[in-house]
């Protein structure tokens, strides 16, 4: 047995290996907890946008997918083509905001 090896009082076991294993296990557990936190934060990311006239409201998730579309009654006075264009533009703005927030979450968890 070398000078760096610690043994228990009567066991003759190598306790240093157990201490190293415990440290690795604790570090792995902490890393998994951090990954779970990041996954939850990423899942919660949302972007919101309103049209210039404020009659179209869109929410997008972190992937950019639209998860909510709300039209004020005044939006229905637009022509179908114009309303479609405004919905697409507003959805794109919401997706951009969600993407930016997604990057912020990644940066927050990557900096540690």
C-alpha cells in the first residue's frame, strides 16, 4: 500500500477509491441536475409579438413554432391576403424573439 492510500481501521480496504467514486458520483449528479434545469428553462422559452396595428398577437415556443394566435375583431376587417401577411410577419417576429431568448438560456447555462 502506498502513502496516498487510506484504509479503514479494520477493513484493509482502499477508502481513497471510495472517496473518489463518491466525488465523481456527486459531480455527475450535480451535472444532471443542471442539465434538467436547462431543459426546463428551454421548454419554457416563449416569444411574443403583436402586429403594428395591435390586432394580431402571436406566441411562439423556443423552436419557433407558433403556439398561440389571437386576432382582435378589428383584424377581420383586413382583406384575407393582408391578414395572412400580417399573421406571417407577426409569427416571424415572435419566432425571432423566442430564438433570441433560446440563445440567452443557452448562454446562461454554457457560461458555468
